C-alpha cells in the first residue's frame, strides 16, 4: 500500500518540471540540479504514490495515465502552497494596531511616520473596531490600544501612557462655551453619555451620590458625537478623542479634577505579534515626551 505521507512538495515540483520540459536533463537544468537528482526524486514520488508516473523514452519522458491524472491536482496544490506561503509572509510583515474610539491622538501620525522609518520591514496598519479589545478578540488586529481594563489572564498588557480627561459638549452651549476648563461636579449637573462597552465614563468617576442624575447610552463614537452636537447630553473622554474625532458643533474642554485615563497596549499572551516589544517602546517614548 502506498505511503500517503512519504512525498513532499519538492517531489511534485520535480515531476512537473519533467512534464513541462520533456526530459529529465532539461528538467534538471530548469531546477538547477543534476539529472540524477531529478531521477531519484521522481522515483521516490512514484514509490510513494504506488504507481508509475512517467515513461522513460529515448526522445524524453511523458506522463503515464496515472501521471496525467496527477498533473492538474499537483499544479493546483503547488499554487495553493505558494499562496499560503505568501499569506504567512504578508502576515509576518504587517502589524495591525486596533482601537475603538481613538488611536493615539496627537501621537498617531508621529508613530506611523516614525515606525515606517525605523521598521521598514514591518508595516504598521491601523484598524478601527468598536469592541472592548479594539478588534483583538475578533481577530481583526494583532495588538490594540485600549483605555479600559482588560482580562490580563488572556491578554498581555503594557501601560504606554496617560491622557488627560476632557468633556465634550455642544458648541452653542451658552453656559460652557466660554469656559476654559470644567470640573467633574459641573459635568454631573448634565445628562452624561456612557458607552458601557468601550468608553471611559462610568458613575465610578464621581464620589457616591455625586454622579449625574441622568445618563444616556452611547453605542460608538459617532453616535456619541451626534448626540452631543445635538445638545442632548455631554460626555467625558480621553484627550486622544478630541484629536482623532473633531466634529463641527462639538467643543472639548479639559476637566481640572478629572482622573487621568490610562492608555494600554494589549496583545495575545500566547501568540505575541512580531515587533510588539518595539511597538510598546515606541509608543511609550511618544507619551513620555
């Protein structure tokens, strides 16, 4: 009985080279090897397949009926193998960085430009996905920027920086538009938007009994901005949001006593992406400036 695991892709390449070139000698020239090596490789494939694949003649070699049946699937298999290799190579040369609301604010462009200059062999690509892990759990990215706590039993985590907390409100808000800054108590007097999945605002930001009397849910940053621009509510957010998501009709102001927001980089603990340590170091250096 033929051994169905005794052959490799190189056996198929050699067999197809003989089919295409017509002789063992010409196949050896095309493959950059010896005629004897081609003969041995084809013989090994025939032994593994349990059938004669080529007939040897003075004028050259041609496929037997079994060999002719192998030609098309062998070509398909080699093509699929090349595509697989290319896909793996592309994956290892690309680092996808996910985020939910904002990437890195003012540091985003310096990161992309600096990374391309310092690490030309690994392309850094931003991926936006509104989930608690910025698309990491969904398999859409290799690492992600998050501003909320994550399960560190599953995800490796590195703190890369801190951001100031801001409040966003409608530009025609007569009471706040001229203010340079506000306080958490000011915010608590308004209806406050809360994205329970990916946002950084919760009632825990205020002392017991000191939080807003009314909150509204926000599904993502676009809905959050639309509601604020319409004057229906206000929201607190990281400084990066103001840079990454400017919106006509929405103003951002710092909250003097607002707790800062921790920026983390997370990735799969069991399958760390390429160059992730360099990415952590680069982002941390940008926040440290």
